[in-house]
C-alpha cells in the first residue's frame, strides 16, 4: 500500500477519466469472466491454483486484490481497495511474450471524508504493458512500460507478496518506479552468477500515473540493476538510476537492497542515496538519503510477526523522518495474507502517518 | 550351467540402463519435444522458470503434482532442493514478474494425459506407471 501523499487539484478531470477507466476495467472483468466460464477454450484441464491465475491457451489471467483499512491518528480514516489489479501474461512465440497489468487503486468504500480531493474515488492505472523477446535462455530484450528495477520491493510490490501493508518511503518515493522504453535482462539459467538488467527511457512515461498517486514524474530514465543470488529467494541487489523529472531536476541514485532467510527469520532492507542537480532551487536538500531494515519471524505455520524501521531524508523534508512499524500477519495460503500493523513516526517530518493499518490481500 | 550364470550376470549388469526401478520417478515430456535427455540441473532450471524454451524455440510447459502429493515431495526433494512453502512463495513472485508457475495435475493419470496431449509439456510420473506415448527424459532415484 502506498499512502496518498498529496491531494489532486484536478479532481474534475480525474473523475471523468476515472469513469472511463472504471468502464474499461469493468469490461475487462466481464470479458475475463466470460472467457473463464467458456471452459472448452481452457488450456487443457489443469486445476486452478490460488495465485497461479487461469490459463487460456498461451495466456494466463491473474491479479490481486488488496482491501485496506487505514486508521491514521490524524487525517481521514478509510476502508477500500488499496489495489485491485489484473494482469495477463502471454507466451506465444519466443519474440511475442506480452504482459499487461492494469489496476484500480485508492478506491474507498467508506471514508471519514464524504467528498473533496482527499476522498478516494479510485484511479485506473496501467502499470505495465510490454513485450519480452527471448534472445537466449539467459538474455531477454524487453520493450514497453515496465517496473524499474530499483530494489526488490518495487519489483514485487503486490500486496500479498511484500512484508507490510505500509511501504517504506525509500522503496518508492525517490526514484522513477516505472519506465517506458527498452531493457536488456540477463539471468543465469543455473541461478549461480549475478543477474543484470540495463534499461533506458528516452522520453516521458506511457499512461503517466496521476500526480496524487506519484508526485514525482520522470521524463528520462536510465540505469542498471545487479542481483547477486544467495539462494532461491535470498539476494543482494545493487541499483543505479539516473533520471530527469518533469521539473528539470536531474538525479543520480545508488541503491543497495538485500533479503536473507535463516530458518523462520527473514531479514530484508534497502538503502538509497541520490544526488540532485539542475533546477533544484525550490528544494530543501540537494541530496536524498534513506534506508529501512525489516524482519519477520514465523512463530507458527500460518502466523508471523514483522516490523521495519526507516530513516528517510527526502528532497522536501527538513528533518529526517524516522518511522517504526510492527505487525502480525496471518497467511493461510502462500497467496493470501491478512496484515494488522501499527506505524509510529518517532521523529522528523512524517512521510507515512502514525496510525493503525490493516490489509487483506489475495493473489488470484 | 556356466552359460546360464553368464546370462544372469549380464542381465543384472544391464538393469540400470533404461529400466525403471521401483520408487523411481520418470521425467516425461510430450513426444514433440526435441530433446532426448535432461540433467538434474536442467530439470531444476525448467521448474524454477529460469529456462522457458526448448531448443527448437517451443514454450516449455512444466507440470507439477498437487502440493500434498508424495511424488511431488520426492521430485522437489531430489531436484529442486527447497520446501513446498518456499517454492510456492517463489513461484508467486515469479508470476508477478511475468513467468508462469508450473501447472498442476492432481493425479498420475491426469499428469500423463496432459503431457501426452500438450506440445512442450514436461512432467513426472512414478516408474510404476507405463510411460506410454511420452518421451522419458530422465530417471530420478
């Protein structure tokens, strides 16, 4: 869950575009339902597995839902969809492997604010739209709109897959989360040598995110990500991203992230440093620095406790924000999780609000 | 007598070659697959979604048994070296990144029928089940 950072001042235009977006999403769901119900087109007679989607020919239809309850100490209390995402994966030929992900985000069923810009009317977002061209077992060329490989959290940000309902600021607030352009990916088929991804976005973002969801928007992005595998799901990652935002601010970001498991204990973290130049006159800082450390411990088969601590000094933050979060998670299935957590701002300018947060998320 | 003894010895020596032993798994593939043999490492790379195409460019469709299956436990222990929960979480993450987790077939007969029918499919069955109309790519002790 990404907490809303600024109210939009274009609510009328957004309401109109959201209407269209919701119509598209509804149509998509109806087509999906009809297709699923038309059994004869199904890809043989495989059994549906929660989290694995549904196969129809060379296409797989899947998604995730994230119902969230936000009870910050100050500000609006809400219940609604953090995300309702649908994604389609196709493996048709070695050169045609399309992927599309669209989602409805910030859609409140109940809100303590009856109307106004902070009311979550929902935004329709095209998160990813790309094609993969398999060059060899190890090398893939990707073009279109994709997630930027900065840290592990950004790449697997679906609510059922991440540590906590509230996302540490450093995992999404100081870099371009998406890129529209081309990328070259290398992955060792044996999983023993480091993986590499190079990417380049020459102009603006395709289907740009609303400013209420992503305050910083980027026009030119390039970078690389290196992953050193430690085991199947454990790794150390190094990220570099150079980007220019729509205000003409140039930034060079360096990031380090890791994930490491020891029996029932999982440790993870991410740190970034960014140097800002160009049109930086209105900024509080010329450098951004932040990091979080998180852990979870499975104390029973389906239950775990988790937490993270973060320090974040963003470009518009005068006093370094310091947050601490603790929670408990119930995961009856690998694709389903209920999280109940409390976040406390323990110093500096708050980035995430102090309060109680819950989420019920399912990968389907 | 000596001739009979020599024949018996030869038979015993030949048994490991191409003959399934009790408790073994057979890794099988659709007859259209343009490969005759896979190593344990190659099978792991397929099920961990690191390799997605056969040599001729056809999509590989890995098939698993249901999570509670003893055969799946045997296959997972022998070749994938991780527990079911860890693999399930891994496949969910890979799925979100555009790679499809292995399909699931909930019986030996369904697994065999699927692999027989679907081009590019790879799966596994008990060595006690006759591997009819499929290619056997590996024996897993």
